[in-house]
C-alpha cells in the first residue's frame, strides 16, 4: 500500500469543514501529498432561473458562485503559504456528492476528507456526507473532531470480508505513526447459529472456542503481515459482542481517535449496502471514521 499522493478536502466554509481541512493538511504534510480544496456550488434549475432576474447581478455585483470560488482560491493560497504544501482549489457545479465523485474520478484522488456535519456539535450524519459515501469511488475520511495532531490510536474493524482487511491495510499505511488495533467482533446470535449447524449435541463450548481461536489466528496473521516497517505497532483483539457495540465501546474505552471500517457497494444500492455496521459507527463513534469501499 503506497503513501497518499492526492487528497481532496471538501468544504462548505463551515466550522465542520474547517476541521476536515485541518486533518487533510496534516495528512498531506505527512505524506508529501497534493491537497485540493473542493467546494460544490449547487446551481439547480430554480437557482439558475433566479439568477436571470437577479438585481445584484444586473447591477454589476459578482454572482455567488464566483464569489465562493474566489474565497476558495484565497483559502488555498493561504494554506499553501502557511504549510509549504501544493494546494489547489476546485469549484464544482452541481450537487456536492456528484461534484466530489466526478473530481475524484478525473484526478486519481486517493482520499476524500469531509466533515461529519457542518456543525460539529450537531447529532447524526449529514445528508451530504451520506450521498458522498454512496458515490465516492475512493476511501472517505469522515472528520468529527478538530485536528490538533496526527492520529495516535486507530481501531480497525475486521471481519471475514476482504473490504475490512483493505480498510485495516489502508489505515496502517496512511497513519503509520499511530498504534493500531485490529478488532473482530463475533456476534453472539451468529455464533449460536454457527454452533447449531456445526456442533453435535452437547459440544457447543468446543465450537465456540474454535470460532474464537480461528478469528484470533486470522487477526494475528493479518497483524503480522501488515507490520512491515520498524517501530510498527499492531495488535489484535477478538470480542463477543454485536459488531457496532464492540467497535463503538472499544473505540471509546481505548480511546481511539480514528476508526477504520469497510463498506460494500456504490450507486443506487449503496444506501442499503453501506450497511448497518458502517452507518451505525458513523452515527455513534465519538472519533473520526475512515470508510473504505
């Protein structure tokens, strides 16, 4: 897994997006990556109609989309001057998620960084973020908190699906200075079904032990395979709990400053295939979340 080369930070000039830009700057500096600020101006048919009769436009004042692009360019120039990074600015036209997906596809972007909500104190997940997760063809880092320093403790939720292993791999490669924990949660309901189908009568305890032992061996092997650099710190843990509860509780108890999760699907089915685990972690985790398709 190679280092980050290009990072897009989505902004609507809110406090939440300020946090996202701060995190993107830290990552770009750590990897020597190019940073691009992206703002999408949603000019729908109604807005276009209003613009035709806009008195301010007729009086010679600049329209809103041009003013926002000027503000975006000024912010990019300021960041480049302060950080020494290569910082670009792109003003997209249209629905934000579509503009982000289009820009990612045409620029070979590795990561999109976006705020969980415009107001960090507001509960829940914003609709723009949901649409971005449904459409973005690359990993999305969802920022909830101010970025004061690089991530120090990263929890990766790992199950038997390749996408979760990919999420853990990316987290370790992109946040190399952090301590990493690979967490596998064995859902008790699923475990009972597995034992019912696999075990002879009276042998439930032995099957439960074998399930845990198999999961532990897999995680230990993955941790060993991913820990390829000097000073790399990756450990593994298997717990009996519903996945979301295990991830959220373990992240809070450690405490982790980022959780990495995988999700399936894009397009029209993505809202369903994003899955209860990834979506619930986004809703309930108190830290940033890396979502990997």
